[in-house]
C-alpha cells in the first residue's frame, strides 16, 4: 500500500513537473446517415493533423493529443446532441464537427455553448451559422453558402446572363444557397424569373420543368444534387428544349454530371469550393502516407480544423477553450510565418517562441468574421463534354 | 404564328407529358378495376407488383442485351415483356394460392382481403428490392426522340420547340393496343364472358357451370399482364425506382375510383382525367398566354408543382362526395 501511494505520488509529481497533459479532441461527424460515405475520410483528415501535432512532442510542453469519434447521424439532431454530450463527459475540450448544418446548430446550442467547448466544423455550410450566437466558440473551415451564392451571381453576370430561373432541392442547403444566389444576382441588376423547389427521388420532373420553362430566363441555376433531382431537372430541361445553359453549384459538380449529359450542356458554368496552391499538394502527399483519400470532399478542411484547434491552444498556452478561442483568428490569418500541412511542428515551435504564424493549411485557410472560411471557389465551364477549370475566385 | 407557338408550347409541356402519364395510369387503373370487379377487393399490392413485374422485365432486357439482341430504335424492354409478364403471373398466382384463396374460401369480408393485400404489398416491396436493389435504373435503349427540339425548331421556324420521346409515343400506342385487346377479350371470347358473368353474380355463374377458380386464375394472369406492361412503360418513360411504384398507387386508385371501380371504360377515362388535371393545374400558363397576347408578370399557375399529388387527393374526395360510384357508375366503394 505504501509503495502504491509512493508510486502514485511520484507519477503525479512527474506529470506536474513536465506540465504535460493529455488533450482530448473529438471527431464529431456523420458516420451514419445520408453522408456516411464522406465521414471516414473527413475524420481521417482531422486525425492526421492531431497525430502530427501529438508526435512532434512540441505541443504544450510535450502534451499529447487523443482523438475520439462520435456519430452525428447528420439528420437526427437529438442523437447528435447525445453523442456530443458523451464526448464532453469523457473530457473533450474541442471538437472537429459537426458535419451537417442542422445538426451542428443543435450541438452548438445545446452542448458547445453551455459547456464552453470549442467547435470547428469542416463542412457545415448553411448561412444560418454565420449569424448564430456562438460566444465565439464556433468556427468553420468551410465557406458559407452565402459566399458561394455571391460567386455564382458574379460569374453569371460576367457571362452576360441577365435573367435566370432557379430550381433548388427542398432542404436547408438548397434553400439557403438559392436565396443567397437570388439576393446577390438581383443586387447586381439581374432578374430572377422564378425560384422553385424540387423534391429529390421522384421519377418524373416534367411538371417542375414545365413551370421553369414557362418562367423562362437566359439560364437555369440547378441548386441540387447530381445523384438526385438535380439531374432529373437538367434532363427534363434539355429534352423539352426549355434551357440549354445551366449554372451548377457544388452539389452538381462531379464526374457523374459530364458522364450523364456530355456535350449537351456545353457552355454551362460550374462552381465548387476548392483551393489551389502549395498547401494542397503537401496535403496530398501527407494523405497518401496516412492512407486516406485527399480528394474526398472536406477532408482537407477537417485537417485544417483540427490543426487550427491545436495551434490556437498552443498560442494560448492552454488547452482551455475559453483562452484558445481568442487565438483562432490570429493563428489562421496573416500577418505571420505561413504554415503548410506537414509543417505543424514548425508552427508549434514558432508559437512557443512567441512568433505570430499564418496557418495556410490544406485549404488555404483565411477566416473572416464571424469565424468562417472566406472560401476559395473553382470556376469550371463545360467544353466538349468535359469539366474545364477556368479559374479560382 | 403566335397561335402556333402557343399550341406548340401547350403540346410540349402539357399535352404530350399528360397523355403519356395518363396512359400509364389508365393501364394501372384497369388492373385495379379488374381485380375489384371480379375478386371484389382493392388490391393495395398493385403498385409493388408492378415494380416486381418491371424488375423481371429489366433483368430479361439485360439478358437480351448481353446476347446482342435489340430492336433497333425501339427499346429492347418491349421484347422482354412476355418474360416479365410470365414471371409476374407466376408470382401473383402463387400469392393467390398462399394468401387470397384462404380468405376467399372462408368468404371473408372484402376489408380482410384488403388488409391481406397490404401485407402482400410489404412482402412484394421487399422482394423487389432484394431482386434488383433500391437504386434508380434506366433501361431505355434505342432512339431517344421521335421529334427533338432542335430539328423541330429548324423545320418549323417557330420559337417554341416540340419534343416527342420515343418512350412517350410507345406508351400511348401500347396502351391503346392493350385496351383494345382487353375489351375484345372481355366481350367476344367465352372466357371473357365467363369472367363478366362471375363479376355480375358469383352464384349464378357457378350454376351455369363456370369454374370459379379458373376465372380467378385468368383474372390474375390478365392483371399481371396489365401490371407488368404499365410498370414497364412507366419505367421506360421515367426511370425504374421501386419506391416510385409505391407512390404511383395513389393516382392509380384515384383514377380507378373517379372512373368508377369495376368499370374498365371508367378506369381509362379516370387515368386521363387525373393525369391532365395534375399537369394542367400545376402548369404555369404564362408562356402560352403570352403567345396569345395576354402579357402577365405572374406565372399564372394555380398551384405550385410540389402539390401535384394533392390534386389526385382532391379529385378523389370530390368524386367520393358527389358521385361515390364514379363517373361511369361502377360499384360503390
């Protein structure tokens, strides 16, 4: 007994002397549900950053990082809240998550704010998260759809499109993006002839297409999913000759789009969030070594989310989210020494020495108030049945 | 010229889609009405049996394509139809043997048979998904268009385009042929007359030496043929997805009830009434009105397209309230 006590005391003393601790980081993502195919690669991105920081030995006097996964289900807010509460009970200080907009709002309001847990979402894009009261605890490395709407409007205008009809998938994503696009386009002097919802998973979209055709316009903006109603509407519009020019946001951009429509949609515009630059290439190498797919949507954003959480803790010299949250914007933005993926050890060292850093990361992170990615978007046009990258915005 | 443009826009967005959809509903409603008239219950498994028959047809189509048989510009699925019908007929005969015959022998109330058919619906639902999966399948091959928009515009010089898909034309032609064959069978052949006699009065039919089990079997086989053909045409024209066949049950029942359950002519009329109302009520008439000289800022749309299914419900309620036996005096529900 005496020995045991002694040993315990000695261990406690040792740990105390080093000032090292075990920082718990939650990966709160939709491992089941409608986006379950995306979640593993997103989690892998976040875990890669956590491991890099932990293995460097330079994190807060040799502290280590432990990650734990929990399931948001994407659609069931109650299940997501319960899973997040369990994470907090296990001592998690900060979380990478949630994955979907609705569920993220619920977790932030019911778990994040009451417990003072910092959350950085890699993939929740609803404009509602920009205006939510978050006590400065919520950030996201994904751009708001409000921003995507502006980019879409600008591109359409630049191509000489004066009037558009909008069709959107009947959910938070579709409605949010359609509204922001409409507002931005009208602000630029364009005319929106109609903005109508469509439901996914129907056999027949001829009535929807007829309504859009009747409203008319130079182009049709299809704010939907390529595997769902978005393609159905596009097919109908092409078959009936209602529209021959389209504007496709992120949900529609993919190989499936050009496989399905080929040269029929030549001249249409595509927009999706994507970054260029050195960070991307470094991240791809790193992902190949860690064994996950770097091109998977939002895995780069998850890497950046985890890295930002840990770097801001280092900058605050404390794992306490209340202190760390003040440092996130500072770490993410210029001025400072640029830090790329794979260079987190360098970032940690610089921060320990009191030097300011500018975390660039895998997705060219640039956070704007209130703590979300400014967003870098890729513009593509469809030429000869292929997606051709025109530029970045 | 403007009058022609208005006409073409109407044809392109209202008439052609509604006619094809109406033909599909009419075939479905004919099956429902036949089963109701002769077996005396509303078959809730109708939609999912359509899906089952279509699934077999699709697999037969794949097999034909694999050995290199095709019909040129016409979809190969039409050639595979007999196989689909045979498979579906075996299935419904088996179901009748295992489920419905038991209740028929006991002379159960129709409502018990209806509930049994709900059970069959769920089983059929699962079987189809096990057989072919839940995903959307497109199995139309051959030429996509009879008239396509671009060449129509060039040919006519009109600003409006007209598209007529091969599948739409085939749907209407096949529906007309099937309806003609069915009426010929019911009115001209001995078996058809036996079926009608059994439908009118079971006991009297029995006294005149008609074998009831044979009539039942024949009814199921004809119903299976109607279901498979309707399902395949619907799948060719749109896309095959098992869940959609469950959803199409409501408009089919609406069509059968509007026309009068038990009345074949009513089923056909009902199919077209439901289809044209659904399309015309949710169609914005702005463009057509514009061509006719009435400029409007509004869309001139009675109801947004999300409420398409509500139209079937409303028609159903109105008919049940004011003419419960349907437009063509079928049996009361």
